C-alpha cells in the first residue's frame, strides 16, 4: 500500500494531537501535578491584608524584633528580652510552599524568651514562618522565608 503526501500529513497531525492530548490528560488527572492555590482561603486572607501590614509595621517599631536560629533540636525563636513573657500570646505558623500537607501551627507558650520548634516536624528545605502575636493588646506579625 502506498501512502501519498496528503495522507501522511493527516497521520502526522493526528499523531501530534494524540501525543499532546496524552500529556494534557496525564497532567490534569495525576495527583503529582496538583495545582492548588497557595492558601485555601485566599480571598479571606486578601481582605485582612492591610491589618497584616499594620502588624508588620508594629514589629519593625520594636526595639528588637524576633530572631531565630537553627539548632540541632530545631528552630529556636527568640522574642525580645525587654518584653514580659506572660503577656505574649499568639501562634507560629510554618508553611511549606512545596507541600501543603506539611504545614502546621503551634501556639506560643513561653517559659523564657525562647520558643523551640522541634526538629521532628521540619524537613530540610524552604519554609515560610509567620509569627502572629500580641503584647499588651498590640498586634505584631513576623514573616520570614527560611531554609532549614
């Protein structure tokens, strides 16, 4: 059987379309390529964006801001020494951009000016840390992208 050039072009186009459709269907149905929003409640977070900006400005106006360092036990978050630890309330949220199932939040519970985030909850790589806290009814927010 002889294939003329018109039939060959149709077969080539059909093969190319089939090839592309295979990859489109594979990407759309495979959970490995899940395309989620950065956060689930994106629009609610957008509405409170100005309050987050105000909280960050409050943090920048402190004498000393929150600092952190990596230790063998995990991440050690240090709150300003000039503040009374009994009046510090809030939470620490760690967000993993590459895998939302690793995200977690812990309440701030201080016995001294340090808070330890245990190593067993953290994997090596990039994390976004958000510390949303209050002191004397004044709200503060510390945001940082860290590599653990």
